[in-house]
C-alpha cells in the first residue's frame, strides 16, 4: 500500500502528477516552458558578470518573450545593459529568437 509522500499515493478522485500531465495539454506546455526557461538560463549564466550570478533568476517564458528576474533595481539596470549580448548568445547556441525582459523581483 502506498503512503503519503510516496510516488504512487494520491487521494481517491485525484490524479497523480504524471497522470495529470498526460491528461492536460496546458499543464504539459507549462512544464515545457519552465524547463526551457531553466535551460536558457543555464546557457547564459556563464556570460553574466560574477556579481550578478546570485542576483538573477530565470523567469517566465511566454509567447511575448522570456523574463529574467533581478533581485534589485541596480541588478536589473546592469542586466538590461547586457540584454543584447545575452540575446546574441542564445542565438549563437541555436535558441529561437526571443526578446528578453528584465523585471525586479525581490521575492
């Protein structure tokens, strides 16, 4: 018998995560976008100055572009200066052209 927290446990009338993803195209697309955002971030991370490594996180990827989340206004300002270079890095690595937005997110 499964126990709470184990892979096969779910309440009657609910789906496990795998089954929910299999049944929902929108959840599948959301997961794909999350994974792509993280992969894009991994591709540009080494091109960020050392002082920005801890101050920037990957954000949402949608039809309008990709967001990078900066911890402060100062980090966001520096990051905005780097956007053309980061977009070029992604293109050179074979990523489709997508505009990068920078948002301040201190959470």
